[in-house]
C-alpha cells in the first residue's frame, strides 16, 4: 500500500503541532535573563519585517525546534516570536539556537 503524498505535508504539520502542544504543556517557556542579555551594553537591531527561522527553545528542561520570526538581535542573543495554536509566545534565546530560515 502506498503513502498519500498529496496530504503528507499537512499531516506532518499537524503532528508537529501536537508535539509542540505536548511539550509546551509540560513546562514554562525559558527566556534569557536581563543579566544574560546585557541590553544596556550591547547594540540591539530591530527588524521591521522579521524573517522566518527555525529555533531551539526550551519548555522547562525540554528542548524543541520551532518555526519562528526573528524580531530583534544582539551579537549574542535573538528575540523571537512563534505560535502554538492561537497563542503567540515570545522569548530571547542565544544566537546559536537560531538555525536557517524555516
């Protein structure tokens, strides 16, 4: 029996959403602290048209890769936003957690 290629991407996206919901319900979204960000000492760039990226975030101790918008950044950190269902989430992550475009 063959696979349904026509709907494969849609099914994969729904499965990713379910996994993200499960992980998010297990812990609080982690964000860098003010001390880690050093926004008073580092230049911050704000993008008027945030670009899509893939980013590692943590809910409690659980890491998960999400599609997000890269909104602001310093030389060490990035501010992102992403959705879980109808809820928008925002956090700061280390620059190394940001991967190629999503």
